[in-house]
């Protein structure tokens, strides 16, 4: 369970990283859109785990590796934006958010169950 402090910190990071990716994401990944879906901060606020979703990217793992390769530059840009709001700039860890894939998989399972129920009735 995250504290209110962690949640507030995560919201600030999510908002500012979203704006950074909106403005500068095209230079990192041309013709792709990067969305920050979730940010989780450690209790000491030293690490921020950033979950990303990539739209119009043929290889999400390659896109994530590109973001990780530029993480120090992204952290620097984040620091310029939030330096007056926080004591320290956290280390950034990037992950692929697979929530939409999970939802699609669950929808297919429920559809299959529903079809099986109709056939057995």
C-alpha cells in the first residue's frame, strides 16, 4: 500500500514525464506515441518505476530498450521540471505496461466461455 506522499510524488512524475514524452518522444521513437500509464515510487522516493505503453510501435521491447538507453537524458529533463517540487530526482526504471494485453486476453476467454455455454444450452 502506497502512502499519500508516494502517490502524490508518483502523480507529479507521471504528469511531467507524460509531457516530456509528448514533446520529445518523437525524437526517441519516430512515428510512435509513448504513454505513461502508471508510476510507482519506493517508500524513500529514490526510485520511480514507470510503466509505459507504446502506440504504433511494431516492437515494444525494442522501444523500451531505446527509452532505457536514454534514461539519463530523460531523468535530466524531468529534474529540470520538478526541481522546485521535490528534494531529489529519483532513479527511473522503465517497464512495459501490459494491462491492455491482459484485458484483451480476458475478453477472449470470457467470449469463449459464453459461446460454450450457449452451445451446451
